C-alpha cells in the first residue's frame, strides 16, 4: 500500500529549491517567513487533497466498483510522481504543490476503498483482520518512507525529487497484481445483481466451494437492500436508522487524528535531542517510532478476531491517556531530574504502540461492519472527510499548542483519548464474528431507544421495507 505519511527529514532542500526558483525567475530573495509559508503550503495541501479523495471515493466505488476504483486511483499517483520527479528540471515548485494535491487524492481514495474491499471480500470470522491489513501496510509505508528518507539513500540534496517520486513503486506493484483478484462479492451481488459473478468471486477468494451460510448472509443483505439506491452522505445525517452509526464514525474517525499520535512524531526530535542523542543519530532512532506502530498493527491484526474491536479500541485510548499524562510529567521535570528525558523517550514509543494496537487498526474496520451495503460508501466518505479535516486542523493548531502550553501541550490529547475511551465503552457494540444484520439490530435498539415500541419497526429489515414502500408511493 502507498505510504501516506511520508516524512521528508531534509525539508531544507526543498525550501532552498523554492528560494532559488524565485531568485532565478524574478530576481527576488525571499525572507525566511516567506519560504516557510510556501513550505507550509506544500505540506498542508496534502490534507486537502486527501479530503477531496475521500469525497470522491464513494461515488467512484459505486460507479466503477471497488477493484476498478483502486486501479483507476493509480492515475493520480503516477501523475503525482511524474510531476515531483520533473519539478527540479522544470524549476517549478508549483509542480510540487500539484503533486502533493494528487498524492493526497490518491491517499484519500485508497484509505476508504481498500478497507471496504477487504471487508466485503472476507468471511465474517476474518473480516476484521482482513480490513485491518490496510492499516498494517500503511504503517509499513511509514517505516519504508523513513528508511528511504535517510541521507545515505534518498534523503540528500541531489536526490530529494526521487524521494518524492518513490511512492510510484507501490503503485506499479498494485497495477501488476490487483487485476488478478476478483471484484468484491458483495458489490457484485448487491449493487450489480450478478449472483453468478458473486459465486465465482467467492470461489476464487476462498479456493474452494462456497459455503451456503456465507452466500445466504449476502443474499439476506441483498433482500434488505432491494429497491434502495446507494445513500448519499447528507442523507445519512437525517436517517434515524443509522443515527448512532454516523455519530460513532464521526467521533472515532475524528479522535484518531485528534489523539496526538501524529504530533508525537513531530515532538520526538526534540525529546531525542534532550536525551542527549546527536542530531546525526536521531534519523535512525526515528525509524524505531515507525517500526513500533508497524509492530503494534501486526499484533492488533492477530488479536482483533480474538479480543474483539471494542476492547482493542477502548484499551488503546486508555493506555494513550495514561502515557500522555506520564509524558507531561516527564516533560515538566526533564530539566530537574537527569533520567526524565529517557522516560519521555519511553512514553513516545509506548504512546505509538498503544495507538497502533487500537485506533490505528480498528478505526478503518468499523464503517464496513456497522453500515449496510447501500450506506457503506457514503459512510466511508464521512469517516474519511473527518479524518482529513482533523488532520489539517491538527497540523495548524499543534504549533500553537506547543507555544502556549509548553510542556502541558499533551494534556488536551489525554482528555480526547479519555473521552474517546468512554464513548467506545458506552456506545459502540462489539462486532466480532457477527453478521452485518446482527450488528444492525444492535444499533437499531440504540437508534430507537426511548421511543414507543409500537412507533418504530422491530427489525432493520422491516425498516428497509418501509423505506422501499415509501419511495414507491412517492
């Protein structure tokens, strides 16, 4: 999977390139704050591209299918890599900005469609582990980006354009391998009504004859969705039948970006430096942070079908709350107690481990499991939009948090993690090993809690039938 959080350690090379471009074009020497402004634009516009990708992922996955959407998505990636690769020769920093938009669109689409494809293609007892594999390869991309960003490889002045373009390699691998895989069986049957193609896809994925119970589950979902068109995002907000599902994905997707994990990557450099590690060695220590998240995601993948989604998600946020508090204490005493910087280093690694074993993996699984086939693309659009919007906000706000709060800058993150854990514990039902209809029934009770039992349908299937009849009457 494409690496989505590429970290350019040698950002000064691109800043120098921006300055040289202005000087050669207009004979203007930019001030430091002007160079920083352009650099900030280059970095932050990736999030806006990701938001655009999340918004078009739903319509694309409905129109083209999950598999074709992922293949078409490589157009954005290849164009991005081409622009980044040739930007230096063309002496155009604008090409880098456009490249960042395009790679953001690619990331926004793939982060929505890939877990959707995996979740719809996997049997229910492996649905969580299959969907979570997307998070594993995301974290692997982080480690890979940190490795190729070393000065000895591509993180040097002559090679920065190759570093920016290196994410084309995973795209080529996907283009060579994905065509051999079948389309999502649920998409083929429920969206396209092609039962034969669905059975063929299941046989190819399972490598054996299709179990009747698995086919019956998909047929039941097709019956419940019959006569309904795919939902639009704004329609989900007004649909009482999915009220708490929508609240859940908004809350949990936002918490994933607001919990401070990306910020702790930013803070790691200063903590490592305070611990006495030389600046030349910090780039190698930083690889360990990415390796921590990668390892944690693998462990989460092994545990998700045993422990369930709820306990991993809630446990991850509880541990992150604890480590944020310990981290704050360590920062307060780092100049008074000699060994406190080492405790800060430990907090960084444990914070990232807690994130990887909970929020990083489980969050992307939830929209697949708590929404029906017709609502799932719109749900991923909402979830993806919240993730990218909050990532952008976090990138803009965190420097001010550090400036205003100093060593207490992680206190807001501790509060967010604690509130997220409470929300998961009180609201989110366990989805491990359950059919999508059974999960919908649990949310159905929550969505209509407190109403007269005679005033609402007793099952999600009856609710869907009511919607069909209402649409027909209109």
